[in-house]
């Protein structure tokens, strides 16, 4: 995977991550911290963590710290599978920037899986934590069909989660298919949790 760390006082600028195949067994295939004016596009994720004892979330992209003014588009998040009883996410957006202004559009999310956590959210296509200021999620396609082993686990295509009020999050024109064939666990297309 890729670990791209900028300084919180002087973030890196103008990162381009383009036309890569990312086949990783790390907990986050791409980990971004303190990046500004970044573009991540035309990449293919084929991520697998086969360690059942893993205790940290499995992410295609994990965006943390003062990340802002970024675009994530035309990527294929396919077969992101995590065998630990922790969350699996295609994109995890947890920017601490006051106005992140991050756009996530025209991506495909398919065959994301984990065994599931009892009575808890286990799988997210996109998870947004505590974001304020201009998060846009447009024209993405989600196709989740592989059942989790735990029948009380919950999966969602997009989850907005936070302890503070989220604002200026714009979700539109996405295609959701979250059927998880074979089990009776709970599934939702979009979830808002506060």
C-alpha cells in the first residue's frame, strides 16, 4: 500500500495518484494525511486482508488529518475483503480540515466484504466522519451482493457518522445495490448517524 503523510502545519500539495493497480494486504491500501489539492483517479483496488486476527479497519483509501480540496474519481474499488471482525470501507473520509471541499464521484464499489460485527455497522462503501464544508458524493455505483457471515451485521453504501453536526454534505445521483444475498443481515443504501 501507500502511506502519504504531510505535515499538519504545512500540508503537502498537488498529489496525483493515477492509473495504478493497488493489490494490498495492508490495513489501508492508501493512507493520506495532510494533503491539499489532490487528485486520485483511474485506479483499481483489489485489496485482501486474510488475517482473521486483524483489529484495525480495512480501507481502500483512508483520508485523515488536514486533507482538503481533493477529487477522487473514476476508481474501481473491487474485492476489498477483510477477514477480521472490524469494519471494511472503500473510502474512509475523516478530514480534520475546517472546510475539506472533497469530491468523490464516478467511482465503482463492488464485492466489499467482511464477516460482520454483531449488531453493528460492519461495511461501508464510503464512510464520512465529522465532516463539514463541501463534501460532494456524486454519480457513484455500489454493488454489494456477497453475504456477511454474521446475520446481525449491518452494511451501507454511504454512511455519514459523527459526534458533531455534519453540514454541507451533498449526496446525489448515485446508484445503490446492497442486497447481500444469502443472509438476513440488515442493509441500507444511505445511513446518517449522530
